[in-house]
């Protein structure tokens, strides 16, 4: 297990879905439940958690357009 350095969110949201089986964005405006996203045991998961104030809507949209659930 390792901690990824902080990069510009848009770069990470574009690249990370290609590196992990499942990428999840915890977003205050809702979305799919974890049990709906993880149906089988994945080999790897990435998780995006926003800072205090959360993600901008444009950031969440960008992430979801690039495969983040």
C-alpha cells in the first residue's frame, strides 16, 4: 500500500481508472452505492476523497466521464 503524491485532480482522474480495476469518487451530491459498484472482488481499488468543501461539480463530471464511479 502506498500514498500517491498530490497532483492536479484532472490529471489523476484521467489516469487512475486505467491503473485500477475500480475507481470510486466519494461525492457529496450522490451517485451509485458502493454495493452497486463493487459486484465482484476486485484486485485493486482507487478512492477519491475531496477536501473539506468537496469536489467542484466540473471535477466530479470530468472524473465520471473518464471512468471513475
